[in-house]
C-alpha cells in the first residue's frame, strides 16, 4: 500500500515539516477534532494555552476543551518543526491512555511517548525534504506495535460522524446513529475524549468555516450561512471563544499561508 494511503488508514492525517523564516510570529492552532504531535528539531517551542506559557521540545495535544481557546505557538527563525495530525483513535493508541487524560494545550511528548527523543534525533539528521516520509514510517511502525485500549468505540464513531456532518447534526440524531440514548452518548464521549457532542459539533462547525475561508469564499457572511451559523456575528463569537481572535485578525496572521486564494470580505 502506498505510504500516504497506509497513513490515512491508520489515522495519520496531515504531516508537515517546515522552517520559519523572517521575524518571530504567532501561530494559532486551528480548531479540529483531532490530536496533534508537534516537534521542534531546533530550540524548544514557546507555547501558550489557557493563560500560561510553557517551553517544550515536543508536545502531544489532545482534543480542545470547553472554555479554553486553541493553543498558540511562537514561530522563530531557523526553528525546524515537524507536525502531524492524528485521529483520536490513533492518538489514543500511541499515548496509551484515554484522550480525556491528555492536555489539549500539549503535554511534553517525552512523558507520553518515551521514544520521541530518538525520533527527534533521527529526523534532525535527515535532509528537510525527507523528514515527512520518515515521520510517517516511524508513526506507522509505532501504531502497529501499540496495544488497543478498552475504550468505547461509540465515542470515536460519534466524533467521526460529527466531523463528516461539519457539526450540523443534532445530538438526538447523532445518538440515534450510534444506537445510544443522548444521555449515554454524552457520558461515553466525555469519558473517552473529554468532550461532549455539543462542544465537538461547535469545534467542527468552526473548523468547516475556517476551511471555507482558506478555499476562497467571497465573504464571511456567506461562510457563516454555509456553516450553519445564525449570522456573521455568531461566527465572530465562536472565533473569539475558540481561538481568541477575530476572522479578520486571523486572516492577517495567516495570510501568507493562503497565498493565491481570494480572501473573504468583511
């Protein structure tokens, strides 16, 4: 099986290796229904989350939590970073504990993944254009060796449906799809993942809106309507609550990553 296909089947999503140029700048993690592994191959990373600043070489971040915005990272010049999105199931198998126990702002990866320091050394020794494929190979190897935890698969199936529906499915319909009562669904999701279906749907909705902006939608009002928000001000409130910024400010921060795409009008 081709490497990328094998990774997708195993729950390994986006993998990126990059090195920032220019002045230091803030990068906010986007809202997502996935976990993350982020590793610096140079100086340690400065990460802010929940009003606290930490310095870490490598972090594993769990799913977002209600009441706290996504973590932010200060990108510094000549600081090579490798990043990977992991499905909740894959992340749980790698770390060996339920995701409800993994800090959404990032836990030092050496605490949960004792092999990560060796991986950092191996990646640092590789040419930049070969780091992505090596990371994919090593993660596949680790997932093949990992044990499966006895955690309700209903929670993962519900989260998958929420993502596919872009957060636009009611809790009642979601519960029906996974053959649980709404109350039982809330319990199994919070126990396994640390979030309930309502909050997960909110994250999925904002993630879909951010994706539409990156694809070149012509206005935030249209994005709000197509992403099941009541109106544009509702979308702005979610940007503030989940990312501690506004749509316009986010575009100013991330505009360089959207080159060649039409930016939404205010």
